[in-house]
């Protein structure tokens, strides 16, 4: 029987987003973070995954290598002695793997948290798509306005010259004065 730890009804998006990492160029969440969010022990989560390993192909979940774990730890500037609560190599779950976790963790709170995580991943994906749309539009503008590029470059050239002359003026005013200084006491 699964032992549930007390989990708040609704977690803030920031709490969940702070536990999303990019490993192997994929957004993932680690087993220990998911266990914490679901209100179960990490060993319970891992045991359920191992019992149902056929549900978790490599594009759903993978185990970090020693090198990946070292890189992940280095992002937090921790000492080598500090395992950050990890005794074993953690599992990293992709969005699909997180969705699959709801089939092996049957508690009501785990399902609620799982739905919230999936919604956040969906929002992240739609944000990435909107950024892709913006980049596509910029590329289209760039292709259409080859003549405009020269004008824009000229504007930036003049702006840089203007900024340099302003900086030169400030530097001139702030420079230490040298030369003869009349004495005021005589």
C-alpha cells in the first residue's frame, strides 16, 4: 500500500517549473522531484516504475548517466560530497513519461498533481511554438526587406556614432585635470 505524504491541494506553477530541467535536449523532471510533488517516497515511485517498466520506453523515461548527474549537480554549485538527496542515479521523465506515471500511481493527490504538471508542460510547448512563429515572421520580414536592411544598418551606425560621441564627451568632462593649478592662498 502506498504511503502518501501530505501534499497541498494546488501547487504553484513556479514550484513545478523549478523542477523542470533540460537533459539530453529534452524537458524532464527527476524521480525525486516528482515523488515529492506526488507526496510519495522516491523509492515507492521507482519501485512502481520498475514493476511497470514496459510502460516506460526510453522516450518516456531514462536513467541519468554519472556524467549527466555531475553536470546536473554542477548547475547548483554543490560540492562533490553532496548528493543532493540522491543515492542512486535518478530517472528522468519526459512529458509522456509523466503522463504515464498516472497509470502506476493511483492516489487521488498524485493524479491531481499529474494533471497540473501535464498542463504546465502543454503551456511550455505552446509558448515554444509561439516563439517559433515569431522567429518565422522575422525570417519572412528579413527576406522581404533586403533593401530595408541597409537603411536599418545605417540607422544603427549613426546611433552607435552618436552614443560614442556622448560617451567621449562624458569621459572628457570626468577626466582628471592636469597642468598648472593656481594657488588660492597667496
